[in-house]
C-alpha cells in the first residue's frame, strides 16, 4: 500500500518537491493540487512573459506527470475554514498521509506609506499577473500608464517591470506577452520611467544580467544618479551593469529611464489618482519628488492568509526542515519567506522531502483514500490531460498570428474549464 502525498501548489517548489520525493521513494503516490485549472503557478503567471528561457523549466516538470506517475488535480480551492473555498485544509489532511503547503507568497507587500490606496498605484505582482493573463486578472483594469511611471524598488522584479514597460512595439517577439498588452503600452507612449530604491547602487538587489538586458530595446536613454553613494566600489558588477546602460543610450530616445539610489518612499500624492511619488534620504537630509501617472511598487511579497501561514509558521515543530505539524509540511517561499530564485527551490525541496521520508518511516500505513475521495466529491476537477488540451489550444492560437508570440493564453477560467474538461462550447 503506497503512502499518499498531497502537495498544495503546482509551481516550482511543489514540482521540485515531487521530484525529490520520488527520487527517494518511487512507490509514493504523489498528487499536486492547485486552485487554478492549470499547473506551473509562478512559472506560468509570475515570471515575466518575455523570459521564455526561465519558463522552459516546465519541460522537466512535465516529466513528473508524463513519466513518473504524479497526478495533477486542478481547479480545487483549498484554504482554512475562515476563507470559504471548496475544501478546508483540515478536511484535506484527513485524506492524505502527508500534506505539503507549497503555494508561495502571492500578495504584494504594502509599502505602508500614505497614498498607497490612490488609483494608479499598483503592486508589481498584480501587474505581472495581469501581463501574464492570470485568470484572476481577467477583469482587472490596470492603471492607465500615462507618460511617466515610477517604479519603487531595485530588485529583479523591478527590473522585470522596467524592461516590459520600456520595450518598443516590436520587442516582444518570442514571448507570450499578449498583443492586447503590447498595444496598451504602445498607446500610452511612455516618455520617462524613474526607478527608485533604498539601497546604494552597489548594494541593490538586482542581478547585473537583468540590468544589461534592458539595453537591448531600442530608443532608450539612461540616466544614472546617486552613484556617489557607492564611492570606492567601482569594480562591483552592479555598477558595471549600470555603466553598460549609460553607454547604450540612444541619442534620440523615445523614453528616458532614470535610476535613483538611496531613497526611501515616504508618500504618494494626488487627488484621487497618483500624481507624485515622494522619497527621502534615510537621514532626512534631502527629499525627492517625482511626477508620475502610474507608480509600481516592487518591494517584495507576503502571504494572502488563505491557508493561515502566520499561525502555522509560529507553531511549527521544525520549520528549518519544513515540519509544521505531524503530517503537515511547508516548502519553498511558504516555508522560508520571499527570498531565493526558482532554482534555489530545488535544494529547499530536497531537504523537506528527506524530512517527510524520515517521518513516514516510523508511521503505520493507514490506507488514506487520497485523490479518489476528491474525484468522488468534486466533478469539475482538471487533470494533466486537461492541461495538455489547454496547452495545445494556446500554441495553436499563436500560429500565424502577428508578433511572433509563442502562445496565446486562455485568459478566463470558464474557457480553461471548457477545454480541460472537453466540454462543448456554450453561450456565455
């Protein structure tokens, strides 16, 4: 009788964990569950749409479902009893020997300064999900970009946002950035983007490679300010990347990009809609006011509360190994917080997998029903074959379409379910 493992979250940490578990014990019955009808989570909906190399990790994850017997169970909303959903976490735990929370952290961290609630202020995660055609964003009307944009933060997510905003109409070939998004940005005609971060340049959180990539778009001019804060760090690769940008500046730019280092956000101002972003030095010696039509905050992520992470982490028996409670574990960002890249989830998942196997070794087999109980209770669950139908439809829709896109995503849950469940077309 095989032990039944439920991994909640079909993103990188969940898939890496399934890989690690099966490497340790091929007899395990592993189900990866997700609220969405499709797998791959952050890779599909969080990674920037023009970074197809990063998204290609799904090819190795596909082997889990195609060759290693892992089951995908989609369109199942799991949460604590306080948040509704299809099934509670407590109910799910009764069906499996082990339950693992690998849902990541999806909510943008609030800056906590006055004016964050103004129209035109949006989190980078929300904006990126919209650009990736996340079904929860189907009806989202994003802020009008306008001519001037301020990006708060100088990590890799901020660089993703900057790169997408600064591209020209012909720079999205080979991506899955929808033409409707490209047309929206082109119509805005962005003339200036200010990128503002707390750290001096040599301590900024961005990867130098990400910065250099921005220079590939034509018609940009770069202005790098506040480098005096990094005096004596001339050999730092981040400073070299910024110098590369300055050297790539166009003499007749369509858009100017200004970098500001060492500034902390203090407020957004405007009458109903953001019109200015205000910053100050840490010692209060100077202030900076930047006009803007949209402000994007890229300052990290936090839990959305649906699975009660705060209480689970606080009461964890051994969080370092992923143990939250007997039979309940955490992996990826849900365990360690919003830090680390997609590849770093692999090492994290290996450690959690070992802890799970160590614990299972001392427990009797209880004959838990697992997925069979879910299939008996719910009739709209999707599986991997359903995802393959969606995938094929998206790829087919991009063939011959202008712009050289690699796929045209299905943008709402209704159409996803129609394809995944092989239902007849119905009138909306």
